[in-house]
């Protein structure tokens, strides 16, 4: 997958025609995306998303999302969402949501919502006004963690996810090339961070730990090997000593095999 920077709508339209290109929107331009298009936006770029379009927004980028569009925002990016759009907000991102939109807010995100918007608040620093607010309680056991992320065990093995670079290398330098079974050279079950391979229950959550990731991999992991930390600083991840056969395979951000 090749990343191409686009500063105009014409450049974006051209990039979206190539299935091997991931558009990155930069500058202060205004863009529109439709259907199942996927883009990343930075700086002060402004995007209007329709259909089932998917957007990742950073910095002070602004997004308006309609229909069933899905948006993940970081830093101080801002989103206005309506229809049944879904938004994940991190850092100090700001969201205004209307209709039957759904918002999941983390860190110090701020949400203003109309009457029927569902807001799930993860973390005590989230500020929300309006909507139907749910104070999320993190899983207290590995079984609850599996239930939270809809992870199902088959013959003692579960499929977890990792965000990686274009060369299938993780942010920490681990190699997750499809077909391989990476193994940690250090392992313990006590430390939440380090000393093992770290995984999430969905590619979306894996992206949180490597925001510049270009690819995602599915990783089969033995349930009996997984270390879970209740009430940890990073409740969306677990760790294990290795990936088991048949090894990793590439997926898209929704977990669909590529």
C-alpha cells in the first residue's frame, strides 16, 4: 500500500481510483469522500464523509460525517457527526453529535450531543454534555476482555490484532510478516508493558498504539499464554509470548482478510 499526499479534491479523486494507494489529506483544503473510501487527514484539512467512508483525523483536522461513516480522531481534531455515524475520539479531540450517531470517547475528549446520541465514556477525564451517557467499566478478567471485544476461542486459540508499518514491522521493531509466528525474546506475566508481544481485540484499537500504521495483521494466540492486567493503564491490550500456527495474515482496519 502506497501513501499519497493530496492537497486538492482532484488529487484525492485520482488517488481513490487506485486500490494500492492510501490517500493522506494535507493542507487547509476541503474534501468530500463517499461510499467505502478510506483516508487519513492531517493539519487543518476539512473533510465531509458520506456512506460508509472511513476517516482517521489528526492534529486540528475537521470532519463532518453523515450516514454510517466511521471516524477515528486524535489530538485536537474536531468532528460533527449525524445520522448513524460512528466516532472514536482520543486525546483532546472534540465531537458534536446529532441524530442517532454513536460516540466512544477516551482520554480528555469532549463531546456535545443531542438527545438520542449514545456516548460511551472511557476514562474519568472525558467531558460529555447531552446524549445518553454510559460510564464504561473496563474488564476485570480475561474472559470479560474477550466478551468486550467479541473475541472467540477456537480449540484454545483466539485471533488478536496488531497495527504495523508498510513492511509489517511494529512500532517497536517486531516483524509480523504474513505466515510468520513471531516470538518475544523476553517474557513475563507481571509487567503490563514490555516483556512480550502486545495485541488488541480489533484493528481499530491496535491503531491507537501505532497511529502511523499502514497495515494490520491478524495473529492467532494461545489463550493459555495470554497475560491480562485488570485496571491497567492500557485496558484495550493484552500480551502473550508468541504467535502460533498458522501465523499472521494481513487484514483491513475492520479485520477482513486481504
